C-alpha cells in the first residue's frame, strides 16, 4: 500500500501510537496536529498563544488556524504522508480534498467511551518527541530521554469536552470518507500490537467499509 493517510479517532483511542508506528513502517512523513499545537504552546509562539485557550478547555482550534497550518506542512513534504488528528471537521476534510491532487484514505480507530476514560487517566506523554509512554515507562521517554508528563488536556473536564467535540465535529468528517468509500474502520480495543496488526491489514485492503 502507498498513498497518504489520515488517522482519526476519539481522544485516547491510540491514534498517536498507531499512526506514528505506521508512518515509520511505511516511510511516510508524520504530523500530529495536536502535538504540533502543544509544542507551539510550550514554545510561547504566537500560534501557541492563539491555540492555548482551546487546548486547555478541550475545544477544537478553529479551521481558519488549522487549515493553512496543515496545508503549508503538506506542501513541504517530498513523500506521501500521514496526518494524525487532521481532519477533525467536515470542512477540513473537504479542503484537504479540494487542495490536493491525491485522495487520502482515512483510518478510523474505534474504542468505546468506558475504555477511553480508563486510558486517559494516568497516561503520560514525552515533552520533547510527544510519544505516548507505554505501560511501565516512567519519568523518562525510552525513545529520546525527554521528560514524561501528563497532558494538561487529559483533565476530566477537558477530556469530556474533547469527546463531545469529537462526536459533534469529527463524525461528519468520518461520514464524508465513508460515503466516498475511503474509510477503513479499525477496532482499537486491544493491546497496541494487536491493534497494529489490524491497522496493517486495514491498509493492505484497498477499500473497506
Ligand atoms: P490530539 O493530540 O490529536 O488529541 O489533539 C489535542 C488538541 O489539539 C485537540 O483537542 C484540539 O484542541 C487541538 N487539535 C488538534 N488537531 C486539530 C484539528 N485538526 N482541528 C482542530 N483542533 C485540533
């Protein structure tokens, strides 16, 4: 399989873990829009300043900010790519199609709400490479040695907002891909290696609904 991919899923569904691994294995350029925004906030950039309130509350950053940012990143890539966390609205999905020559395929990780709530409490992310820590990893990231910290938007209130935003805004984007037979649904309720096997099977198939 080749071609560019978008990876969607509710908060804590594992899209960062799975998307990053798939991008590495397929040689795709990788962008997590959430990680990029968290880095901008941490660096105190003007983009970070605009994004911070949204991230803290668990609301989505407006399309007017996200769309140019991602299109600019895509335009700089020499290879196919994988986007983790974009598109997150119908408009983002449509703009991506309108602006690109290729039709991306969407992988959607499905995990029930009870499991999402369980996963989000206590998860850690590296402040430097933004990898999500594996079970048993503590304090320092095994990949880059950065500090492992909880995400600020993993608070209960912010998490519930992100879940509500997902249902309100991302589900229509998923429908957009499903209607065009470009969506692959993957059951994300299993240990990471098992889910990854499913992801690999999913991308090997041309189109599955
Ligand atoms: P994530 O790391 O993918 O869970 O994203 C964390 C947060 O970044 C989200 O809750 C949003 O506030 C923001 N964000 C990331 N990607 C997008 C996007 N495509 N559109 C709007 N907001 C986004």
